[in-house]
């Protein structure tokens, strides 16, 4: 590589020195240092965990993030507002529609537009469908990290029904890019509501199956109960959110407590919490939330109002100057977009608060005095998506 | 078999031309069948997928394709590996499998060696594979391999005990350590005076059978006892650095041992080559005996793979606790009970 300026050279030397420091720490410390990742089957991508071991016991573990950093915050500054959704739905790639919603809501807040009721309803339905698509895979994956190979196949099989429904509306299975400022791209296709009810039945059966196959299994309970316990004050101190927070007994759900722009107040539903705060509790809470999401969608499907799906917005979207922060309760936890506009076609600055990044920050605290297999089960139960950590 | 064909080969012909190919066949054929039937197909159906379908009818030639692939692959040695130990490890593991099959009788005369202490020999030689696994784990110069190797050593030694203690019950009941003798005592035995189906020890030694199967599951490092290769934690444990033909040898070793241990379980608890209704001295057993044994063995191997794909994995300390605090006391109690009933009867 050619280094033209002095600052380039300094930056290069600094990065090399940082790498060297990590490697020296790895090599010279007492005891054995196990380097899990960046390429490791349990990290669903490129997370690196440096674990200092005493036998099989973990003395200290440190996650090193950033191997998959894609610079989305910076990239949004050279995209127009409608183009940003294409980027952000690659952050949490399992529940991609849910990523678009908070950004669009922030932009709508700045523009002082409100989506028509029908669009809000369909947004909420798709939001919950992507929660199912995301958490459903967690339920299978958690089992596979603990060593049972079969549940993940069931998860993929039944997730397909939900993905099909998302595809029928949006045309995209993984990256719908469907949310627009002021509404949605299209209306629902014919017969979609009935088909979705079928997919939801399938999903409820899947939850029952997981409850018997995984949650009720004695080995699973032995591997998760009392492992990776996070007390509620620690969970708050580390800024956990989503199911990880609720599994520590804190009754906080943005959908109920700080809802913006989605129609959760129209539905009769329940926020699930668990007092234990261990891996088992996190699995249990997510399982109940998948059921609850089915319940929410089922109620919303029956009450979709008629009307337009797009509010009146100018063809060329220029967002007036200002700042807005909107957070939603995404499948992985609180996801927020802090959007600063200077009145241009593009955002001036976008800060993405993604759930996995904060959830992962507790790893050094929780991965102490556990065994090597527990590293995997605790990380699996904290549930991160690499794209959501690194953005 | 040889008598049936009215041949009398010279000793070297008998040893090399007959016994070696039959030995290879006896190990590799069940291993291949187990891999195809259970690992590829039965498991796929349990997981609501089809498994291999392209190579041959219903994917039946998939295994050949896999073997071909592994043979073609480069046999990589890590630069810091202990080359000789690294190269020798798969052969040590495979050797223990091949030596195990030597003592298993497949008919009144269809057997390789008739050792007086056959089951004792089998239990002893099955421990040799630990050495191979430790060699692989240590010589790979890889921390995952090392952890896997040490886990394997701890696990296999812990489960050696319940395995042997479970067999002791059978030995007490049969009154012999000779594998042929164990089969015959099941064929000629009677359950509390009723000899209609002989006395397959699964009925009278059920606790022993359960302990034996759990211990076998651990000996084979199959889930729920697969920490040595725990693919979500240790990549593939002691196999991490192996590739190509040496990985294939480990793979064969794993599934051939599954077959051989199932065969031992069939001999100990299911009457081996014997089927009720035919006189065990009948020469027909030299022909149908191997088939009967293979059928029983496949049945037991199915159990092993069924468990493997159903249960999550134990943690290392939980597994040790299960062995030392539960299985060993239970098997000792089983021995005591068997002894009391044997003396009383």
C-alpha cells in the first residue's frame, strides 16, 4: 500500500501497534489463552473472544469486536433518506424489516409526517413477523450451541413459513426494503391475511415443540440454569435491553413503555419477564415472546383499518433541519437511530444504537469463573447478530 | 464356513487370505452401513430433510463420494506438530477397533480367536483408543486439539469403569468371560425356569444394559457425551488439525467402533448370533449367525444414533459427576444384586 501523507503512515503504525499489543497480551500471559475466533463455529460470523483459562475454567474473557465493521453510520451520510433503508436492513440480517422502522420513524418525526393508520398497522405486523423470523432461529440455534443438532432444522423449517409471508408482501425474504417515509411501498396482496394466520399456527406449534424438545430437556436445563446469571442491577448498569433485560426481571419493553409510531396500544398483550437472569431465563423469555408476537399479529390481522398506505410526502425528500432519536423494541433489544439533519437530501449524521453491541459489553463481566462450554452457551443465550454488533 | 465349503487351506492362506479380508469386511461394512443408514438417512428424516439424494439411488453411493473426496484432499501437517505422533495417532485409534472385532463370535465356528477371557480382552483393548486420541490432541500443537484430547482422556477413563462394571453382571450370570460361552449361556439359559427363548441378558440384566449403553455412548464420544469433539466449542476438538486421509481414518474409527461396540452389546445382552427355536449347536448358525448378529447390532447402533441426535451435550464436570456419582454406584449395586440372585438360584 502506498502511504502518501504522514497522517496515513501514523494511522497505519498505530493500527499495527494495536494489533501487536493484543497479540503480545495473548502470548505472554500466565496460564493458557484460548483465542476463540474471529473464525469459530460458535460466533456466527467474526467475533473474537480472548479467554484466559485455568484448566477449563475461564479466568477472564474479552470480546474483540469490529471484524465485520461495514461503516453504515458513515455510509448513510452519502445516501438520500429513502436509500438508507437498503443499508440499515443489513444490520440485523435475521429480522431485517425491524431495522428499517426506527430510522423511518425518526425521519418522519423530523418531517412531521405521520403514516396513515393502515400503514401503521401493516408496519407493526411486519415488525412482529420479523421478530418471529429472528427469534425463531435463536430458539433452534441455542440448542445447537449446547450440542443438540436437531432443533435448528425445525427452526429453519418453520421460519420458512414466516419468511414466505414477508416475501409475499415485500418481495424480499431477507432484505425487504419496504418501509417508506410516510407509509409503505405497497399494500397487502390478496389472501395474505388468511395465509399469515396459517403461518402463525405453524409458529405456535413450533413454540410448543421447542418447549418440549429443548426447554424441557434435563441436560438443557443442567447446562443453562444458574449459568451466566446477570442480576438486574448489573443488567441495567451495562445497558442491556430487550429479552436479556427482561430475563433479569426488569419489566421494561419499549413497545409498551415508550412506543412511537406503532400500534401496540391497540392490542391486548403481555410483557414477559423472568426473575432468574440466567441463560435458561433468557431462552424462556424469548420463547414466550415468540408466542406473544403470534398473539399480537393475530389480533392486528383482525383489525387492519382500510385506507391509504402512504401519507402525502414530496417526491424529493428533503428533511428539515433538526435532530430526532427514535428507538424501537427490535428482536435483539433496543435499536435506536439518532438522526441529525441539516436540511439536505442526505442525513448529516446518523448514530445507530444497536442492541447487540450493548448486550455484548457485558461479556467480560458474565464470562468469569465459568467453564469453556459455558462461554458458548452464555454467548448464545445473550443472542447477538454480528451485523448488529459491528454495523 | 470353511468346513461347509470342504476346503482346508494352509495356515498362511487361512490367516492372510481369509481372515484379513473378512476382518476388514467385518469392520468396514457395518461402519459404512451405519454411516449411510443412520448418519445420512435416519437422522435426515428425523430432522425433516432428505439427506443425500444425488449420488446413486437415494444417495446410497454418497459414502463412496465422500471417501473419494477425503482421499484426494491434501494431508496437512501443522508446522509445529509432532510429525510422527501426529501421523501415527489415527492408526492407533483404528487398531483398537480392529482388535476389538477379533473376539466377537458370529457363529459356533465363525470367529477369529476364541479367547478364554474374550470380554476382558475387548474391554482392555477398547481403552487403547484413548492413547490415540491423546496423541492426536497433544501432537497437533493446537489449543483446541489439546483441550479436546484432555477432555477425551478424562471422559474415556471415567466411563471405562461403568462399562466394565456393567459387563461384570453379565459375566457373573454367564459364569464365563468367553464371548462364545456368554452367547451359549444365553441360548441355553432359562428365565426363572422358563427356557422358551433362552435367556437374553437384556431381560435379566436390564440395568447393566442401560449402564453399558450410556458408557458406550461416552466411549464413542457421541452426543450427549461429545465434548472431546464439541463442534460448537472446540471446533472439532482433537480432530481440528486433521484433514484428508488421516481425518478419514479417524472417521472410520469412530463409526466402526460404534458398530463394534453395538456388536459387543448384541453378544452380551441380545444373545449374539443365536435366534430362539434353533439348536445352538446347529451348523446353520455359521451361515445365518453373522446376519443375525448384524441385525441385532444395527438395532443397537440405531439407539446410539438416536440418542446422538436427540440430546444436547453435557458439560465436562456434569459428565464426570454422572459417571462417578451415579453410574458407578448403580453398577456396583447391580453387581451385588446379580451376585445375590446367582448364589440364591
